[in-house]
């Protein structure tokens, strides 16, 4: 039966609760269950954090200058969509991917639906929506995750991606090669 797990601390490891079994210290394709849900909060970012990120990675003026941002459709300083994505991705990575047999992903679909304004915490929900074994090898499969981040109950970001996970057989074969 799918599980729903709430994570209170951003770096609190909760893999055993998120997965269906606790057989090995690493989680394999078989351990992920469709419908399992992970919920966590991302603290709001300060105007200084928004500007610092923008200066290095996304130097559009509405991310760097409050006066300019006020004249745009945002109406105020807004975080870069990439900053929003990465702030939501890191806890997911810590909670799920680092303790798994993940070997990459073929791509990601991102939708920035609304701006993320300073000091707004985000409520993030990640759900396993699909699983499929690879058509080329039963040593790996695809686990598809849908992530929704909300500020004040309103979705501001959605992400969906399939993560390539080794099966137990796949890990055993890769270790013996």
C-alpha cells in the first residue's frame, strides 16, 4: 500500500518510511511503490539570497533589483525559476536519490506557474506516479516522480521526471563486471 510521509527537517533522512521495504541500505527499483508520497517544506528565500543566486546564475534585472521588479508583471522581486527548482530538488535528492540505486534521468519537465516571492515557505509534495522496467534490460527501470511546490496553497512549480534505477539484479551484475 502506498505511503504518505511528512518530512519536518529539510535534511532528515526518511528513506525507510518512503520505500516499501527495508532489505538493504540502498533502495532499488523494486523498493519504490506507485502512489508513495513524500511531503516537505522549503524555507522562504530572502531578497539577498534571491539577488545572490540571480547575480551568479540568472542575472535578469527583475531578480536583481526591487525597483525594476516593481515595474514588471511580478510587482516585486521574484526568485529565479531555476532557484525555485533547485531549492525544491535538494531535499528530494537528500531524501530519495542519495540512498537509492539511481543512475541518472533521461530528462525533466518543469513548469513555473507563479513567481516565488521573498520569505514565502514552500510546501512540496512528491508522488511516484509510474514505474516501468526498461524495455532494453531488466537490470534497470524507470520511476517517475511528480513534484508540486505551493506557496500559500497556490502551485508555483511542477516538475516531472523519470529516474533510472537499477534493480537488485542490475546492481549485482554491475558489481561483478
